[in-house]
C-alpha cells in the first residue's frame, strides 16, 4: 500500500493514500483530543464537541445545510470520539473531492455552537448515554475500564455523565476546542482516487486559517494493581456479559506483533481456541472474542463473551484455562502459521475501501506519529516465534494484572474470588 506523509508550513500533517482504480475518495480529519484530555467536570466534552461540529458553521448555518449538501452527492459521513482522538470524515464519488473537503474543513474550522442547538443536543446525547447503558454487551466494556482505572480519565465513559452533559456551555466548547483543535495536533488524511498534487494544494488552502496555538496535554495513565480485581453490575439480563482482561502495554511497544499473534490464536476467528472451547465444546455462549486495545501510555488485552446465566463460573474457568495453556505450552508450528496467515489475510481484506485506508493511516499517525504499511505489519508478525508468544503470555497473564467485569444477575463480586485467578 502506498502512502505519503507531509507536514505543512503551519504544522498540520497531511497523509495521502492514493487508490487510482477506486471510484471513491475519503476526507478524514483526526485530532489528538478525547476523553483523556478532559477534567472530571468536563468529562464528555470531547464527544459533545464532535456532535456540535455537525450543527452549523458560518458558511452553513444550519445542521440541515450540512446534511443536505452531503446527501445531495450521495456521501457517507460521520464522526467518532475515543479516549485519545476525534475524527470527522466524508466519503463520496471521487468527482466530489473538492466538495467534501470544503464541507469537512468548514465543519472542523468554523463551528457556530449556537445556543439553541447546544440545548437540543444535550437531550440527544443524554439519550445516547441511556441507549448504551441499556446494551450490556457494550456497557460491560465501560465497566471494565472503570474497574482498571477508577476515577481517572482512562476509567471515565467517553460520552460523560448525564449531569456533565446538561451543564456544558458554549464557553466550555470554545475553550476546549481552542486548547486542542490546533494545527500541530491535526492530521488530514485523503484516501482513494484523487490527484495528489492538487489535493495537497487544496488541503493547504482549506486549512490555512487553522489555529497555530500550543496544544494542551493530558495526564499520564498510572497502572496500580496487586491482585485480581472484580466488578459486577446487576441487571436482569437473559445472559451474563463479561470481560476478562489483563493489563498489557502501549501502542508503540515492540511486543505488539507477538500480541497480534497471541490474541489471534486465543480469540479471533471461528477456529480460535476460545471459540472452539466455549462454543464448540461447551456450548456455553454465542459470541466470544479477544482484543488488544493499546493507547499511548497503556494497554489491555480483553476477552469478552455473553454466557449462559447458569454457567458463568464454568465459562470463567474455561477462559482462564485457555490463557493458562498459552503460558504452559508452546503453540504448534501449524497453529502459529494459521494465526499469521489469518492476520495477513484480514489485514489486507480490511483495507479494500478508501475510508478503511484513510482510518488505517490516520489512527497510526495520530497515536504514534508514524505509519507502518500493512506489508510491514505482516512481515513483523511473520517473524514472531512460538517462544515469543509463550513468553508474552507468561508476562501478561498474571494475577496482579487480572480483571473481571460482569453485567448480569449478580450482586456479589466476592462469589467469584475463590476461582478467579491463575494457578
């Protein structure tokens, strides 16, 4: 995959990812601003700001002006907020590159924050918070992060609290945006079919007025744990949703290729160990998966599942057993090869579209300030040995970093303590 990174004179970074034969083009703007950059009383403001950017600009005063213009060219458009970044994008037929660049840059640079729109959006976001609270398969991941990091930025919900959302003002939005939406923290990514020279010139012109102010930072995430930890949230559910996870490492850690292989062997694909154990052998769940979530200064390896209410202890023991096996037995050559081939195949399949390639590069540039091609990532995982995987499992699957979050018909976390630990 070919891409090019350029830093413009004002400090803004531009990444171009040409796909000459692709019929679409994507404009994605990502900024180093998310819930970790907030204070307690402003938790949720990054996400609120993301919503308000779509509610009107000086050039397009109403939300309907923005949506109508994008809809009129058949564009796909949206935004997303995480702990460490926010992104805004539009994707359209490649003929409409200039139009979507103009709209996305206008939204990013000149949001109005009109008072009546702020008031209405508070209600929208409060309902969004309630919606995810009612979805235990999603909510359990927020509970898990709260268990690990408590009342610190890494443990807060990205959407914030209802009380916070209702308290936000126009001044809060303008102040936060001024602290973070600056050239040095912004990356524009263009993916798809476009003329690279013309696109670079167009981006420089579109973002000429971006703030060159100093970027505000975020506190470091501190890891504090000495024994297994458990948190439960009672809910009358038809199945129990749980996340078992271990503290791991940050996004630039050199062990990341080994982690990709380990998590693939454990819980990616229908032939993974956890799928085979929990679904094929025990018939105890419908979904189970393993993920590695890495941030700039910490990371977690998580295993999530929805389990039969009457067989939760059996499910937990089954998951821990597979983790123990990763520590005690080296994986076979055949299983190692299968995992590497899976990574290589899915990596390329996930990059078939212009928006996927834009996000692939944008995530890396925003989180690491460097971009590895998919070919480089595949080559590094190909070099991982069975010994690397076993050593990593021994380092990560330890009691002092072991955590369990559960949503279901359970009120007493103490009931899980006797068996929730590695041998």
